[in-house]
């Protein structure tokens, strides 16, 4: 345990898998007490229907020397989130770091379909899993964040604000709206939290070697480079731990308020804080997309999230 965040209390909402799971682990490794919430437990899966569980995340936190608790919470159910806030209030009296990684909408994405052909139920479900869940979480948890001067809110999304200014060809309108809206959400949250000396940002990983992405390419974290034979652009991918390390560096920065209202990427933060991935590399997928990848190629079609 490194100790940069000793004494801090963190909540990672939607910390079941991917970048959110790794962020929870690295926050715990840095000394924060971590509440991990999600809908998939060992007793039952969410609609995402993957094997990763919040209990698994907690075990990884503990293996890293950290402490925390895993709680099943559906962040679309206001009463459940209110009960979570009450529990954190009772046990710790406030919240220093709120990481909102709630999503779970990938299964509803119908690649490349225009809005009139895309399932309306799937479109609305993606919006619910994005905006509704994030707003419900903010409503109930922000009162705990503003009690702690210097409180930090991190909204996970897909894509920098610059990248999301243009429509993401090859995805779909509801997916694009669900992700780009988080860039704007951080702007509004930063404005509302300013008077309380709190910081709010949107954070985007690069091309993430999530559990699902490794399965798609039929590789593991140990041999992921084998996938570059099939997809050369995969060379710029990054481990979930990379996101966790950069978020910890941000949270430990006494001058972190300089980022408030912005969308920051793992690659951007890694450059500023001099953070390396687990293999010693320092990937910057969004810079790569903007400067290196051939113009017009739909990054999402190759799985940049």
C-alpha cells in the first residue's frame, strides 16, 4: 500500500469490471477506504451478464493491501442510492472521492444503425444507464462530497471532449449521446461544486484492455500483443490499471482543481504525472487517434472503449 490517499474515503460506483474496477483497486492500494458498488454479485448477474463481480473487486483491493466493502446497489433505483449515502454518512461522515463508472449499456449498441432503425427500447435503456444513473448518484452523494473541502468527483466516459465534438461514425446516435453527454455533465457539476472547493472532471481511458476486449481478441493481459497481428492499432491499447494509476495521481495532487470542468484522458494525465502502464509503456490512445490514425477511420469500430 502506497499511502498517498491514507485517511480518504472513496466510492467507486459501477466498480465491477474494466477501468472502474482497476480504479477501485488502485485507490485502495493508495490507502483510501473504498466502497465498491455494482449490480453483479456472486449471488446473481446484472443484465450485462458477465462473470466479474463486486466481491472480486473487493478481493483485489484487499490483495493490494487496501480496505473497503462491496455493496450491491442499482444506481437507477433512487432509494438504493439514498440508502448507500446514508450508510457512508453514518460510517464516515463524508466522502472525499466519488468515481462514477456506471454504464453497462454495451449490449444495447447496434453498430452503425441510424436512430430510426436502432431499437428504441435499447436506445432509451442506454440513456437511462448513462445520464439517469449518473444524475441519481450525484443527487444523493454530492451532499457528502461537499462536506470535505477539496472533494473530487470523477465521471467516467468514452472519448475526450475534443473527440466527441464530432459525431462518432460507426457507433449509433444513442451511444454517442450517452457518452458525449458526460463531457457536458462534468462542466455543470464543476460549476455547482465550485463554491464548495470541490473538483469535478470527466475521465476517459484509451483503448482499454478490459475483460471483454481481451476475450474479443482471444488474448490475455500477458500476451495481448499477439492481437496486433489481427488489429495493428491495438498496439496503443492500455491496461485498466493504467487508468487506476492516473486517477490516483490526480486524486493525490493538491493542485487537482486546475482540471475541474474538463475531460481528461489516461494518456494526458500520465504525461503530466509521469505514470507508466504495467508494462512500462505510456500509451496515449486519444492523441494517437487524432494525430496518427488515418482520418475518417471510425475508432469505435475497432473497440476503442
